[in-house]
């Protein structure tokens, strides 16, 4: 029987890089706990700001947190007030949780140029529309058309599961356009899971986006 592997971990070291990059593996346990807690905090704080991912780099003296978002202005705020406030909150959270280190915290906010070809942002857009009580079939169809309108996208699949349309019984709905070659390591497949918080329970959203094959540059 085939085993289902996460498309991101399946391609680590081939076409993907690690989301946490450290240079001191002696503190593996401490760093891993710190990274998980930082990501959980940022996920709560930045909900609705279309954050596609958080990358963490740790060197001897610097802890760099890179936030990738399609709405950088909302996070940075006027004259950088929002970014400074977020940095202060992160610093107090790190000291409160006992994740203190001698490293200086640096916060970088990067803009995602093409949000419609990013699986996490697409999943958040679907969740936002579902939370506004829009019909799920229309939402998914419109989103798939938006994604496929991008030149660099060759395939998209969206799966919704839960009490769709407020039905008594939970079910799954799937829509697929183009192709999603999960077994090809060279295939640049972006995958994301997200949840829409409804009054009658959560609806799970999974998004796969295939952006062509990646070859080594000669």
C-alpha cells in the first residue's frame, strides 16, 4: 500500500530548504521547542493577514524571524509601528516562556509577490470566504479559476471536509484542475492545511498547487 507523505517533507534537500535553519545542533531540543512556540504565537497574532509561512534562522548571535506575507503593510503599520510592537511582543514572549538566549532578535517581513499561487494564502482566502457564510461550492470554484489564471500554475486541488453548508453530517468535497504529480520529486508542489472557524464546528481546508518542474540551473 502507498504511504501518504507531506509534499513539503518529501522534497526536502531536493527542491526545498528547511524552514528552521540552525548552526548549533547541541541545543536541538531547546531550539525546536522555541521555534514551535514562536510559530504558534505568530499564527494566532497574524490570523487574517495572509501569512504564507514563518522561517527561523539562528546563528551564534542573531535570531532572525522571517515572516512571508502578501499584506506586508498591515503587519509593518504606519512608520513601522506594527513591526516594532510585534517584535516587542515576541521578545516578552521569549523571556516569559524561558526561551531566553544571548541572541539578538531580528524581524524581517517579506512580501509574497504572487499570492494566488501560494497554497497557504489560497487556503486562508477560502477560509475567510467560508467564515463570511458564502456558498462553499461557489467559493472553491472561483478560487480554482483565480489560481489557474496564473501563468506559472499547472494544476490545483482543493479539498474541504466538515459540516459543509451547515449540514448535520460531515463530508468531503474535492475539486481538481490540471494535474498534481505527487510522486515526482522535481515537481514544485505547494501544500497547505487550514481551518475555517464556523459557529457549528471547524471546516478543514487542504490546498495543493503545482507550479511546474524545477531543474538545476547549469
